[in-house]
């Protein structure tokens, strides 16, 4: 705005009071903004000439506007304009907005008392979002669990990759250990992890939080909605953390970030001046408060998450976007995962059947080498059993051969594999009599069977067997038992006898 000197101010007052000029005329003639003219008149105690307001289309509806806004003070101007149009108003929405801005009832201002707390009486708790952290293929939310002692303002800061119940519980446990005691009351901002449901002053607390409160003997309290003064200490602490600790910081590792956060709390946050007495630091006041905190219990509260899971066809359970292996005998079973921030335990009832380190990546199979080894061994035994079954159906004498081989301490897996090779090369029709002859000679060696088959091939002048590649692997396991052709000879003989009789 243009500055005015004493002469111009005197001229403004004279033109308005003596000459009865309007404010707009004075502003135009003196090359001033109308707000400057009004401000000069206000300082001088002079009154601008009143101008009769021009009639407006909304005038007949003002009583309705006042009554409606009195009943519904937050009604949008756009909705009020539609209601006026339905009642015959022909003006524009912008005019209704101007009127509503002038006549809408203003909420009464409320004064807040500064809340003072006794040492060790209260702490305030809240989550704060600090972007995301990339771990492998996963992008995890980076959240800060913040607890502030209301009296000394000592801050506990711990970063997590989620806001689930194990992280929420772990934040409390580590905060109490950080303080060396427990405040009597913890104030929450209606967090989902704390307040399950709230209707007015009726609050249904999360049962796990109540177990935590019973273990550490503190009382949970929920801040009243829209009462910023009740939880102001933790909100100011979060702003302080953003500006003093996190601003400009590049996060590459969660563990390193938490080490740096603890160091910042000890060296920077604890050294700031105590708001109630600028001659003291937060560290000095906390030293006085620590002695009146509740004593820590002997054992830690278990910070685990329980999730029911189902094992599918593959021996893995899915938890938090990753697959964890279990023993292969548990496929198609209903199990339960007990997870904390470091470990994932899979339970079948009360029995822990698998234990893995927690993985924060996504889409990764986390495997116990024992589970995989047992599965491979089971598959190997299954293949051996399938091979024995195939041999038994194609060449029944092989069962006796393998039994005698076992009595002599031979390797049954190797013997089975080699007999299957001979079955594929020579067929069941030749393998069965060869095994029978070897048994009769009591020479229990697979090379003896092969040698006999080779001698028979040479004696009959047959060419070397040629392997046939099958497009369908399952066809290799199909056993075709050769049929005794003598039956066909008997059929032909019977037919010949019938013809002779006719």
C-alpha cells in the first residue's frame, strides 16, 4: 500500500467530512487504494459517508438464509444456493457465497488451560509417518513410534516398518526400558492399535493392549477428540523430530537409523531446555522424574503376532508377503504363525514345527535346508518304490531277486535302477526269464542278468536294442505284460476242429 504523510491524511479527512466525498472518490482523486483511505479515517476517528445499499435479489430470502444457517451452521453455500433456487431465487451461486461468508454463525472461541502433570504421572504415545524404505523388491512404510514423558519431555524414538501389533507392543516395551520405569498413565490419540471402538466417552480397548497395561501396571487413556491441548506434547515432539533429526537424512538401513535415533535422543533431545524452567535441561528434569516411575516387572511382555495359516500343496506358509518352509508332512494342514520383529515361528498346536528369521523383503521363499533335504529324500524313496512296483508288475521274479540282494547286503537302489534300464532295453518278455534263470543259478548280480540277455540276443541274431524317446514321461511307467501266444494257437485249433466237423 502507498504510504501517506500528514498533509495527505489531513486532506483525506477534510474531503470526507467537509466536502462529503465518498471513499471511492477520494481514493480515485488522490491516487490511493480505498483501504488506505478507510484506514486513515479510522485512525482519525472520522466516519465515511454512509451509502444506501442497493437492492439485491437475495434480500427477500435473507430470513430463510439466517434461519437455515442457524440450524445448520456448517451447511455448504452450494447446497444453500440449490435450496434457494427451488424457492424461486434467480441469482448466481457466487452471490450466495458472498452472503453466507458474511452471515454464517462463527463458532465460539474456546480457551484451553495449560495442562500440568506430576512427575511420573503421564506419557503420551503416537505414530508418525516418515515415508518408505526400499528392501529388496519390497517398499515398506517407515513409521516412528514416539513416547514422551509429559513432565520432563524426555523423548523415546524407535522406527518400525509397520504399525502392526507386534511393533506397537515392542515400542512400549523398549520405551519403558529406555526410561528405566513405567509412567502411571499412557495417553493415546485414538490409535487403531489401542482403541477398537469409541462412541462418545464409551471406549472399547484393544484386548492385547489391556494385557500389556496389566503386565506393566499402567492405565491407558484416550485423548478427547478435537482436543489438541491434551496430546500436544507428543505432537510437538514429532514436529521436533522431523525438523531436528529426520530432515535431510538419507535412510538406507533400519537398524542404523534406530542407532542414530537413540544417539540423537541422548545427545540432542535431552540437552534442550525444559519448557517450564529455561535454566534446566530435559536431562536434568528426567533425572528427578525417573525415581517416581513405576518399577519394571521381572520379565518382558511377549511382543508376538498370531496369524492362522494353511499349508497348500507345497510345504510353505505365506506370511507378510513371503513364503516360509515347513516339514513336508504338514501339507494341507491348518497351522499358526507366531511372529515378532526378528523371528517367524510356525506352530502345529503347541508344537513349534519351523523357525525362520523374519524377512522384510517381498515374494521370497525362506527355506530351512532340513525341510528341503527331507523332501528330496522322500521323493527319492518314492521314486525307488515306484521303480520297485514297476519291476514287480513287469517281472515278478525281480521281487525275489531284490530280496536275495538285500540279504547279501547289496545296494537295492542301484540294483533297482539297473534292472529298470534292462527293462527299458529288452522288455518284460525277455527280462523275466533272464531273472528266473539267474535265480536258479543263485548268481544274484545285475551284471549276470545283463550278460544272459546279451548272450540270448547274440544267439538269436537280434540287433542291439534301440532306446525310444517318449514324448510323455508318464508312458515310461506303463507296464505291458506279454501275453502267452499259446492261447491264440488253441483258439485256431478249436476253429479248425469246428470246420472239420461241419
